[in-house]
C-alpha cells in the first residue's frame, strides 16, 4: 500500500532521528509511525492514475505517472503516487518520480511572475508577445505564433513564453528568482544551478526540480506566501506507546514568510482567472467543480538532433528536432494542492502530441474533483488580503483609461495599494487625420476629409530599462499589420499575420500630402434640376433630380430641408423619394439643401427655395402575379406580387386582398407574399392597393378561379 510513500516516509523518519542519541532506535524496530496520508485521497489518486495509465502510454508514449497532494496550510502529504506499476515487470516502476528532478517547463512561470510582481509590476502590466531577441536567446511560443499586446494576467494564463522571459528580466533575473523559488520550497533549481547559469531560459522552466518541490512551491502560493516544512509523519511512538516525535511540536512556531501575501494573491488571482485562459478546453480542464482553483501546466522538450555548424560546440548548436519529455499540471484550491507529472523514467521522449494540458491536466482535474467530493470543504474561494485595491485600467497600457481608451479595452484589475495606477493611459492618443490616406492632417489636404481618431502608441512599462522591447514591438507591428474591420464594434481591428492582434491602428507619423492621391484634385460639381428655384414639390414626400460630376465616385449625398436632415444616401439610387420631417410646417417657402461628398471627401453643396403643395396624384401599381384568369387548386400556395412607385412622392405601403379580405400589408419593396389559398372553390378577385404618404391610393386587380 502506497509503496513509494512508505519508502519516502521511512527516509524522512531516518532524517528526523539522525541526531538521536539512541543510534539503533530505527534498526531495532517496533516503532509506530503515524503518517499524514489520507487513505480516502490516496485511493482516489491511485484509481485516477491507474485509469489513465494505459491511455497515456498508448497515445502519448508516457510510461510513468506521479501524483502528490498536500494540505497547503499544514504541508502534510495527503496522497502520494510516486509511479505506476511498482510491482511491475520493469524496474522503472520502482523509481519514485515524485523525487526525481525534471524540467518543469511553463509550470515554473508563477515563480518568475512572483519575482516581477515583487518589483512593482502586476497582473495588469502590458507585456507584448512579439518576436523578441534577448541577447543571443530568441524564445518561441509553444505553437509558433505571437499574440501581440497582452497583460501579464493573460500572458501567464495563456502560458506565453516571450512575456514570461520579459517577466524574468522584470523580476531581476536569475539569482533573485532562484532565491525566491528556494524560499518558497523549490530549492533544487538553485542547488543544481549549472556553472554558466540558466539564463533567461529559466523563465520557461529549464531548471530541473522534483514534483514534490513544485507542489510545495504552489502550496506557498496557496498559503498566502508562508512556507512550512513538508511532512509525511504526524508522530512516532515506541513499543510502550511513548511519544518519541511529534511533528506538531517540531514545526511549532510562526511559519517563515517567503512572499508578501498580497503578491501570492496576485499570482493566485491570475492562475484562477478562467477569463485569462485562451479557450474553452483550458477553462474546463483547469477548473474544479464546486470551488475556485488555481492551476498551471508545463511541458519540457528534449532536443533529439542539433544543427551542424563549424566551430560550434555540438551541444550548444541550435536544435533541429525536438520532442516533449516531461508534462506537468500543478494547482490548488483553498484546501488542497496537487501536482501531476507524466513522462518516462528512462528520459525517453514522448509523442509530439503530448503536453501538460492534454496529458497531465485531465489526471489532475479528475483527482481534484474526487478530492473535493471527499473533503467537502467549507471554504471554496480564495481570500483577498488587505493592502490590495481594484482599479479600472486600459488594457493598452495597464494605466488609467482616458476618453481615448475604447470602452471594450477597459478592465478592472488588482494592485498592491502602493502600486495602484496614477497616470493616464499613454498608449492611446487622439489625432486629427486625413480620412483618405490615414496620415496626419495637413494644410495640403482638404479640411473636409479630416477626422479625429484614436490610435495606439505601444507602451512598455519598463521602457527606460529595456528600450529594445519597444523597437521589437514597432518592427513587428509595422511589418505585419493588415486592417480588418471588427464586426459590429465600430473599432478597427488590425489582424497580424502570425496570429496576434493590435486593437487600434498604429499612430501615423507622416503628414498628408495631396500628391499621394492625385485624383482628389478633381473637384465634384453639383446642380439641382428638380425642384427648380421657387418651384413646388409634393408634400409630405418628393423625389429630387440632380446633375453632378465626380473625378472618382460618389461617397454620399446628404439631403436637408430648412437645416433638418431628410436622408444621407450612400448607395444607388442617389435620388430616392425623400420624406419631409414632421417638424417642418407645410406653409411658406423652404430651403432645400444638398451636399455631395466624393470618395476623397471633397464636398460640394447646392440649394434652392421650394414651396409645398398637397400631393393629389396617386401612386402607380401593377399586379404582376397571379395573371388574370389563373386557375388554381384549393389550398395551393398562391404567389401575389406587385410593382409600385410614385413619381411625385413615396409609396407608404402596398396591401394585398382576396375579395374584400386583407391578406397582408407590405411597407417596403419587394411587394410579394406566398399565401396558402384557403377559400371556397369558384371565382375570386385578387387586388393590390398602393397608398402613398399623402394618402392617395391606386389599385390593380385580376380574377382567378379556385378549383
């Protein structure tokens, strides 16, 4: 029962009694060691690992799985599966993979971000995910694309590598991060530091650490930054029942503070933020029903083949072929922290399809869901400590939104009270630009083509220390941005070829020059043919006639009467019937005004004086279906269709009748209906009646025979 745990607990006991004056105490035997293992959780862990073992082996070539769970408050081990097949035919099953150091991949990132947050940055800090070179190190994301502008919250939640490396530098780099991880319960990364160090690759998990340490490190996050010794033993008694060791006494006293509890909560806030995860699968597989859960996956890769370069150490040459070799998921609720590792004890690579999200996460989720039902905890949510405030920020910069900041790019986020944002959004600027060229407005281009628009000025919170990041962002955005209207939002979305997005167009730096668009020098002309000056038009609607020329094409024509809008037309027909606003009195003379704008936003206007007369002429109407004399079977569908217009005004609606029964009223063309014919056999009249805005009517009728 729990063989790997038993061996580990025995080693743990030997360590605890190493300095005992009775040197033969353990060898003589007879001691009773009460362990921390919760057998309900242990059985659940063993069942889950066994259920996934064959599938993980067949689909992903991972022969070994380990799972460790502990109480984040006491650090007592509650479940411990060191490997699969302890009693199997191969020796690998006896290796306790909970204790073997392996590269944790992205599951190490929370420690990196914690270091950055300790330096005054936070979940709202903007970290562009764009191609970036850090000295001679050029990291890639796991799927090879770049997502552009994002907050640290979304970057950690989506496991982006380039932002993580930036967080490494914001966190004061290797020594500081290793020291922090050591304090949080992950000492192996520092203890096994290579002679030349890890460098920036530490940010994406290049240090080797065992699963039990990673679970301890996450427990420190769950326990508000406090670190305590991990234990699998409650007490030890001899054959007479004498208490020889009590871990409660050994671990008495105040816990060590490894991390500001507010920073621990910031990391927890990100890891538990479902909205920060990229898609529904991420959101589902890292969530535990019935409770808040914070979790992170990790995948390390093994280089199988390197490029051959003259004069370059083969071990340092760029990797040509790689495959995953360790997959992880570690996470916690307020009452339980657990980690899962899967891979091969022999260090053989896994299949290309393997990663922490698809292999380890389902195992972690299934165990945590079972544990939640077993433990039935009263607390199901993480508690925000004092000293944290919430503020609305701009996603463009992490600073306070302004009028320029689009509403959809504003979010609420958390800050240490001393790091709350105080300055206005510097990443959004409003500029007067030329509509045609998109360049800055100038005297060279028509004033009519000017407008105020919001633009993006990429913002780097650490710009003073890392100006190269600004250069990389600008280079990436300028080279790859392609305008693509965002559906329904009214905001231009600039889609980047590699998959990222810029939520606003980049601010232009060049001024408009008329020579860039020579066609706009051809000015349009416009004349009102009807109504004539002082002429009379029908009330309440009339159709104008215009004569115009443009050097390009018409963009829009605006019609007004006495300064009030009648219509703005943006497509043919350019001279539709116009309705007179109800606020305009019929009596007296009126000013009819027309403004034509061409595609270059050149404008020309014309106006004339008109008077209104009552529209006494009826509209035109022609019933085109059914034909006169049509014979049709009862209950068959009858298509009724009409064409209607009004040369002196506008058709208000067309009504269809069968005999005296109104079938439907159509306010706009096409005037058509398919009606199930539910009348008695015999001869019937089908009528179409048009009514204009003045109330004049006209009709057309045919006879049909229903059989």
